[in-house]
């Protein structure tokens, strides 16, 4: 009786093909809060990103919709955004996941009234930083929701291998390592 043993080598069983169960994008909405600032001489209002919420694929892009109102301000939801992952941003996703608090970034224009108008949602720190260094865009960040964290983590595990760092050797100045 000759039984073959299963191959336990992970490299032999791992597939380089993308996981078919891994979605290529997520539909999200951006939740922001506007607060009145009667205590400030310089600001009449301030805006904060409360978070990014998952939406059904059928959610329409309605623009800004007020979902809560109080004496001190309002909360608005912008619908219709899609978060996608790109291979050229793998290193940025990797470093975002390794941070103490992984973030999701919302990039906005400012409308004529001074209110933010989101136009992009990203998981890439590098992309957010590139927009932040510009003059016209504002970048807000929030804690990465667990579902999106798992998604980007799986994508990075399947597609990214960090490069080994090679320590540079310093040239010695003068003979015997001493300066002349």
C-alpha cells in the first residue's frame, strides 16, 4: 500500500493568482461634520471627517445630504465614492497598515462658501500626501474601518514583498579611517 503524502511546502501550494473572493473595489460614503465656532475670533465654522461608511453598490451620487442637524452644527453624507487598490501603491498601503493607527484619506476641494467638497477616497498615504502639498486641496483622515483594513491587508499579503534594505558601507576618509 503506497500512500502519497501531501506536499506541506507553502510555496508549492500557494497560488500567485488573485483571490477571486477579494473584491476589486468598495462603495463608500463620506461622513463629515460642520460645527459652529462662536468661541473663535477667526473661524465661524469648522469641518471634521467623522468617518467613511460602506454603502450598497446601488447608492447614487447625490452630493451633499444633511443627515443630522443640531444647534451647534450639522452632519453631512456624500455618497457614491469607490475605493480601489492599485499595484503601484502597494508600498504605501503596507506602511499605512504598519502604522499605529491605519487611516483612510478623503481629499476635498473647497467650495465658494468655504465648505469641503470630497472628490477622492484613498488608502494610500503617498497619494494623500501628494494632494496635501498642493494649494487647492484639503486632506482629511479617519480610522480605517475594519472591513477595509482586512481587504487591504489581504491585497498587500498577496501582492507585496518588502525589499531588503542593504546597509551602505561608508568610505573612510584618509588612511586607517582617520581624517587628515
